[in-house]
C-alpha cells in the first residue's frame, strides 16, 4: 500500500464541522444541479411557484373524495383564454370530469370524459406565513362581506387569507395589476357577483382549508379556481376555470363550467429536480441477501465471496479512501445514515492489471475509519462493494465490516452474487444468473447505495447495488426463471450494524477501482463520470425526500469535497473539473466529478481530443450518457428529458422535472426536449437533428403520429443555429407543436444528434427507431391519450412467434383480490379463446373467461407469468387494464412486460411494456 497519492484519482463527500470550503471550488457550478439555463428557441418565462398543485389545473372538475351530481341545463366544456373570450369558435371539448365515487348525470352536457371511482388525491394547502390578512389592514383573518358595487375590493397579486368570504351581485373581487392572486379561506366561502370578471382564470384561486360548504350562487361569474379538497361544492352559476371539491353538485339553475385550457398547468413538476443519481429501492428490514424485482425483494442464500469469485479472492483490501474527519474543538460530528456512489464509463476501455491478474475491477463505497465502540478494541471500518471477475463473469455484492484491535484485522463478509449457481427464492422459483464475461465497456455503470438504519428495533447496515454488466440470460425468458419481472443486476445485502456505523459515519468515497487485493483498474482513452450523495436523515435520498427538522442542516460549513488520499485498490483516472457540493434539501448533499485518462501524458485530466462533442438524452434520472444506460437492454419509459405541456404555457427549464399526465385527444400541446453535452470540451453548435414520434408501445414501436414535421416520413428535422448547448451543460430545445388524436396508451420517442454525429436510424414504418434500447441519443416516455389504459401488442414480423407476458403490481401488498387489495383485470382481444385455453389454471389468476371475442383475466396475485401463447405475423390484439383501487391506501400501479420470441431458438425478437395506475394515468417504470 502506498503511503500517498501523487494525483487525485476519485473523490469523496465528507461531513466535517469546518468553516472552510475548498478554495478550488470557488465560483464553480455543479453541472447537474445548476446547469446552463439557456433556453434554445424560447425565452425564460419562469414564474413564482404556484401554491395550487400542478395537477389541479389539469382537470375541469374533481370530486376529490366523494360523489358528483350533474343536473339538467348544466354545460361542462372548454375554451382557451389566450385565444379570447369564451364563445363562437372558442368552444372546445376534451374536458375530464372525475369523482372518487359515483357520477350521476341527470341530463348535463359534458364535452369530454366522465371518470367515476377515481379519487383525486388532493390535500389541503396550508396558509403561507406571508399571507396578507383580509379585510385589508386587519391584524387577524376576518370576514369579507361584499353586497354592493361600492363594497367591491381590488387586490394586487399576492397571497391573502380570510376567515369567511361572502360575495353577492353586483359586488365584485377585482385584480389589478394582472397577476396571480391566491386567497385562503379558513371557514365558509359563498361566491356570487363577479370574481376576476373576464380575466385569466389562472390568476385567481380560492383555497379552502376547512370542511365547510362552498357555494357558487347565481348572478355574476367566477373566472378562476375553487380548490377545496375537503369541502363540498355546490355550483349555481357560471365558472370559467376549474373546481376541486370533496364532492361537487351542479344544480338545475343553469350552472356551467368552462375549463380554461390556457390556464392548464405546464405539467412540469413543482418539486425540485432530482439529485442526478438514479434512485434505488430501500433495502429490506431484516438481515439477509436479496434479488430485486418489480414486486419487491426476493430473499436468496448469502454466500462467501470466495464461492462467488473463486479461491483467489482475498477480500476487499484495507483502504484509506475515506479518512475520519475531526471537527473543530467543541463542535459535534454530524453522522451520516445514507450514502450513494454512481459511476459510468462514458468512453474508452478497461483492462485491469495489478497484484492479481485477469479482468478484475469493481465498484466501492467506503466509509471512514472510526473508533470501535465497546467491547471492540481498535478501529472499525465498513466497505460496500461490487467486486467482479471479468474472466469468469462472476460478480458479488458485499458488505464487509472490519475491526482491528491488538491482533490482525478481522472482517465479516455478507455477499449475494451472480455466479451461475442456482438461487432458490421460494414458491418453486429459482434464478440462475451469470454476469457478462470481459472488461468494462463504454456505457457500463454501477450504482451503489449504503444505509445505516433501524428496523424492528434492530440496528442494520444495508447495501443496494445495480450494475450494467448483466448477461443476456438475466433478461431473456428461459426455463431458469418463472419471474419475468426481475430487475436485472439489482441486489441488496443487509447485515447487523455491529460496530455502530450509524453513530460514526462521516465520510464517503468510492467509484470504479481494482476489484480487490491492490488491483488497479486501468483505463485507456476513457472518461468516467461519478456522482456522490450523503444524507444525515433516514429516507432523505432525493431532493423531494422527507427531511428531518431535528437533524443538523447540512451546508458548505460542514460538508466538503475531498480528494482520495491513499488507496490499496486504484484506477488511473485523473480529475478534470474541480467539483463542488450542492444541497438539494437541508439534509442531503450531492456532488459530481468527471475524470479521464490523459492521452497527452501530462499527468492531469483532460477532455479527450479523440472524442468529439456528444449530445444525449437521458433514459432515467441517473443516466450519465452511457450506452445503453439500462441494465440488460430492459426498456425504459421514464425519460426525464421529454416534456409535454399545454400549448402556450411557459417552457420548462433545465432544472424542471416532467410530470406524468393523461393528455386530451384533440387538444394542442408543445413538446420540449432537454439535451445534454458530455463528451467534449466545447459547445455543440447548430443545426442539430431532431426526431420526435408518437408510437404505439407495441412490440415493434409502430408509427402512430409524427410530432416533428418529417417524423411520419422517417426523416429528421434540422433545429437551431449558433450554440445549442455548452460543454458539460444542458439546454431546453423546442417547442415542437403536437395535437394528439384519441388513442389510449402511446409512447413518445425522441432522437437527437449533433452536427458531427451519425443520427440513429429511423423509418416511416415499424419499428420507427430500431435502436431504441441501445442508443444514448434516444429517449422514451409513456403518455396516455384520454383516460382508457389500453394499448396493442403487435407482431410486426411476417411469421408466427411466441408471446410471453409478465404482469406485476406495485406495491405488492395487499395483493389483488385480498382483503383491502385492489381488483385488477385484463381484457385481451382473443377471438375463439385460444389464449384463454392456454391460460386456464395459471397460478396467480382468479379467473379466466372468454366471450367469443375477448378474454378477461382477473389477478389473484401481485405477479403473474402468463404461459406462452402464439402470436401470428401481423397480429395486433388489444389489451385493456381495468383497475378498481382499494378503499384506502396507496393507489396500485400495474406493470406489463411483453417479449416476443422465436419459437425455434427462443431468442428475443422484440420486447416492450408499460404501466398504469388506478387513476388510469400512465406512469414510468
């Protein structure tokens, strides 16, 4: 072991009670959390955050927890306030009327969709501290009574609060100058007269925090929103905007609701952007070793790492990656309970060399040394690792706890592995998994998260790891597994926290290194990006995660980036930019670094001249630009870089997160893309090539409707001039106009390429983007047109093939059909019942019926592997998912995976899938 390192090779986030920040970081910008915010093709139109939830602006009327009654002479339709007043050609359809319970229609005209038995999920928005008391000048919220024109009030944009509000015609509430007015009402709300007359509905919202009745009386009109999720709302007049109530009643006096499409939310999440690290599920609450599935963790046998990696394994060596930090005198140490290290090889190759020969590399997440608690003498240390032997294709996921006293160091290994040895998980299911043979390749990634937590009164240490070098058999349907919903490369290990890590963890380092025994991971002509996150609050692992007010808020005073000091296992990478630490919330700190080999031999990291600038789209939040970023080629439908917003609303920014929404057929939308520049030292100029297509999410991605003008013809569009995106930065491009037709479940596919790149292959017929799962220049995102959760499964070949369908539900408990569980059924186009005959008696199905044209299956378990059925060439049966959620609890998500295989060889020809929630809203996998 060398005593010092001449150059930094990879870094750490260290928690220290220190008043100093690294001087080299001053003025730097973290490229994931404070990226270049230049808008390409649109101006910066950011507005203050709206207190009203984004999704509340998306529906015309919602009965949040109760029923809805629509009586005669009621009209519910839409218009666009940005196109002028309601009437004439500015009268539209496409509205959504939703209720948690029944919707009774006694003759109302609804130009849109009625969606009963679908809870809204909206909650009361608390009154902000800065709300101005009404009546104006009051020391506490009082009652507003407006009965005459002389009583009318005018409010400037801002937040207000009143105990009660009563308005009668000809009284009015006016807004001047134009802007957003939000009025909280803690008691009763009775509206007559005119509120924001002929104004923009988005500018006025009444937020009721009580469970009192809300009345919209006859005479006058409201241009705005009523947001009263715990109050019953009765409507007797005209509303231009939208309504959220616990229950809603439109009475016979001629009530109407004209939903303003122009006021619809941009569908950009109002929560802060992610940390940039791909989220991993929390480890189980009991000691053991686990394999990950869409339905949760399956327990397998723990193993000795020598059984996984061979007799040459001598354990992960003692490493000084993370040195225990010492706070200033009198200052307490801030202990960590969570850490994550994610590494991606963007370009280049790897062939390990060192004390042990062969393709040996691994990913490590290391803690500091700390003084062992009584009765253990000496110093303790914990390592979380993913050691790999590329010669055999064996990988282990391990936790090693070390304790050194007067005698030699001792360690305890807890490992789960992919070594080709059958793993029994119960229920007659066995897994036989081997990872890929060979070295790291461009696009490979590892994602390793460590937890110190308590479950059932027991102090535990948990590791969750996912890596990309899985073998093909881990994703193909074979006799080795009856569980097609396994997540490739996902493992967890849980051990006792015997040495008290939760009280002593102050330092985190890691990344790609030699696997063990002082090996060196040697890269050639390579760039690697590594991201780090630490938290001192259990479960606060993302920007939107729950924080701990009782814990010390992390800041630049006590969290700093720290370069690697000495290490037994190493790599030959050199730091390019100097990282800084950012704080997505009070208990979470993150940083990022890019490292490279130096092809000039200068001893410093460099942007490699041998690689031109490269732009890419993310498959998921943690995608670093690797090819592919998804383990084993499993498809993603969750790109955070595809935004669909109502036409005319402000464009998203690079720090926004797209919301998952149901779209309205026939309504105009704008599509934006967020693109990233990662490989070169300079900006990417225009023109760039852009292709966006709405495809049927069937097995062949058949073209459904082009978004960019040439997509339907299988051609790219040129976009932009000048600088499109700076080096190591991101930018928004668009808008691209799109008016979807009514079509159910669809998939937006987007592809891009820079001026010096070869665009991914596209076509005017299925599949429209053949390399959809293997190119980092392509991203996908599920969308739902109107409310029906349905799509097609098409065999785009000319010959018969075998179709394997896997169905799973999240959360897995309570299971479908169980007490408190949902009711889940699938309806397949199956004329003659051939599929029904093959599926009868399948474990996990409560019933299988066929009426001569369609087969209905009802789930009785949280995951079901349906027996293989034939699918003729060109055949395209429809699939509809019907979900009746439980009376209480989390709304379930139903996932479907579909694989088309060659009947003779068993090889995968095509694969895809999707998911729906109980609200009939498509969400990402």
